[in-house]
C-alpha cells in the first residue's frame, strides 16, 4: 500500500511558467502496476477536498483530514501488519518540523514499510538551529525535540569550541547541514531500527541552499540498492 502523510492538494502550479505539475499522491496513483490501497492524509481540509475532486470516488483510496502524526499511528499503520503479509511505501513530505519521531520509530519497528522522508533542513535552520541558540522560541525547541525524538539533537547540532584565554571559556559552534543530516541517518538506523538508510540527497533551491535532504529508510537490501542507484544519478545533478 501507498501511504502519504503530508499529501497536499494533488496538483501544484509552477509560479514561473504557470504550468501544473502532479503532486506525490497523483504520481503514486498513476503507477503501473498500481498499489493495492492508498492512504492520503493532509491537515488542510481544502487540500483534501481538492484531492478528492481530482481522485474521484475509488474504493482503493482512503482520504483523511487531520494530523498525520495521529492518523498514521491510529488508523493507517495498523493496516500494514507483518503477520497479515501487508507491505507499504510511506512518503513523509512535511514543509517543516511537523513530524513526530514516533511515526518513524513505529514504522521502523513494524518492519513492513519503506519510508521516504524529506528532512526539513531549511525550517530547522530558520526556527530551531540558530548559530546563537539562546533566542530560539520554546515551541520551536519543542518541535525540534518532537521531530528528533529526544533532546540529543542539541549535542549533535552544537559542539564546544574551547576559547583561547586565561579563563578556559568554552563557546559552541554549529554543525554543518551535512553533519546534522548524518546524525539523523544514524538515528534512523540505530534507534528506529531501519536496516538500511542510504546517504540522503540534498535538495537545493535556486541559490543552491539546501532546503531538505531526501532520505530513504528500509529493511530490504534490494529496495535500498535501487534507491541508491537513483540517488546517485540525481544527487549529482
Ligand atoms: C510539502 S507539502 C506536501 C506536498 C506533497 N507531497 C506533494 O507532492 O504535493 C506539505 C503538506 O503537509 C500538510 N501538513 C502540515 N502539517 C501536517 C500534519 N501535521 N499532518 C498532515 N498534513 C500536514 C500541509 O497542509 C501541506 O499540504
């Protein structure tokens, strides 16, 4: 089955050209041979209604309006049980720090799903991982902790730099985007328990800044080999 936690409205207009492009759920619905079931979730009711109008009524498509952190755990993942021979591909494409670690941890534990995750580097840098962390809002710190799963992100994102001087002062230095993504990759393997997590590919905007890293996490070596091949091809572009 195909599971899209942050499915969006189904189509998007490219501002520059006025062209319409298909979003992730419509791309998934066009795949041949098709997935047997599709679970599509978005928090925004207007986007879900737009998607419903595009998809039409189909018994293999289940649309949900609401927070995917709750809906995935309570209503979707229970349909992808190992002992019922169910298997899934789960796409998690948040704009920012809107995903709870428990979703990834549960997917890892269940061993039935491959996951694509857009790791939201730009939102993290804008709202939580400041060079001088003192001014970050409490709710943004909490969102970062919810995404990471615990507060260990602090030690990964900031390392002590001893200062020259008489008093042995210690300052901190922020880790690079690549280092933070690598620490999260390790968590997907060591804490969530995915057997294979290839190096993610950085996705950049027109000024070459990294907006997010595209991760793949799986329990299958064959799936991982295919994705590594694709990542290698597109990561170089
Ligand atoms: C980057 S867009 C997804 C785009 C989509 N993958 C596509 O290809 O068209 C992120 C979407 O997540 C939705 N969203 C934000 N927070 C959410 C949450 N907690 N649960 C479900 N959807 C959420 C937003 O309304 C938005 O449509």
